[in-house]
C-alpha cells in the first residue's frame, strides 16, 4: 500500500470521538448535530480539498479489497430524512470502482418481503468478500420505524399484544447475533448514524420545496414523520445503546454541516479498510516463472 501510515493514524484519531464500540452509558445529547470538533466553518474549503484526497486513498484501498477477496465491508447508513445519506454516498463513495461496490436502498417492505423474517431482504443484498456493500437504511428500520409505528408489525404477522419490552429486547439481541455471525464470516462493519438537528432538517426540507431541481426529493411523509421526532430520537439512542459492539461499532456523525459529515464518514470507511491489513494476492511461483516468456511474446512485433 502507498498510503502513509501517519495519514491513516491521523484519520483514525480524527474519527475516534464519534466511534461507539459499547452503548453502555451512551446519550445522544452528548453528540451535538452541529459539532465541528476543533474546526470552524472557515476550514470548509481546506477540508473539502482533503476529502478529495481521501477519496483517492479510498479508491486505492478498495482496489486491494477487490483483488484480495479476503473480506467484505458493509457500510450501513441510518438517519432522519434529509440528513445527507445520499450525499455521503455520492461524495465519499462516488470515486470508487462500481464493479466492487453495491448500493441497496431499503424503503417500506413489499408484500413479499413482509412474508419473510425481517432480516431476509437485507441478507439478499449482503456484499461478497472483495466487495463494499452500502445499505441506505437497513434491518435497523425494524427497531426504528417499526418501534415508532408498531401498528406496522401487524403486516409481519405479530399480535399487538406481543409487542412489549421483551419483544424489542429480542430484536436487539438477534441483530447482535446476526452481525457477530457476519463478522466471523469475514464481513466488517461501518455503521453510520447521521445526526441532524430538528432545525437543520426543517431548512433542508424547505430547500427541497424552494429549489426546482430538488422538488422530486420532497415527500409528504417527511412532514408526517417530523411529528414523531422525539420518538425517533429515543429509538436511535436505544438502537445505539443496544447494538454498538466492538465487532460492529456505530459512528454517530454530526450532520448539520454536510462537508464535515462527509469527512468523518470517509475516515470511518478508510480506517475500516486499513484495519484489514490488505495486500494484493501473490502470484504462484510456478506462474511467475513464465513471466519472462510472456513478456517476450508480448514485445514481439508483427
């Protein structure tokens, strides 16, 4: 690899404050949505330039991941509407080889998906070794939207009387077991919660109404879900408390400033790949012995 170790270490230190490996004692209020670390908005142009450099590092790391086929990387994005999930995918992951990356977006389940267990539709989209998988929303909707709107669980075949604390405890436990199984089978995780504030979301939704090129992004459902803001914040907090593990940590990224959120998200992904200690596969000795003959054949002129 040609990425200096000091760059990786600096990236690791930068993102570490937002990395949650244990949810014990976690409180969302301790992670302000407008946090800029030790930076200010005056650093924006400088950091955007760093983002471009970091994307080139990510491209190199992904190339080795694809060649080695030793690990898979699953990036999970969870957030309220307008928090910047699509922008993070575009600006952070947009420069990598699409042949080695797969993006899956999970909206309301279909009638067919409701007939299966709640992990089924996501399991079908898991990345193979050598691939980066990006989940725009995920099975975590089953402890977020389903928790805020438990009436939807009727479509999954559950009796409303069964929806109690034990029900949700079991779901968190199942998710942890699921991720531990995937980890043991060579999948590594970057789980990102983009933390946007209530006021910043309002500004972004208004921008969707006022900007013709963004009208298509607006959904009446966005307004409806804002009425449940506090319920969602509680659900996100509990989700992180119950499912942040050493094997599958959460990154709680302040998202009020898009450029800052993208830098932190990039560092999280770069660090996860760097931690794999990847190398290009060695060519077998018996094949390498033929390289001089291959070269001789290729250099011959017609």
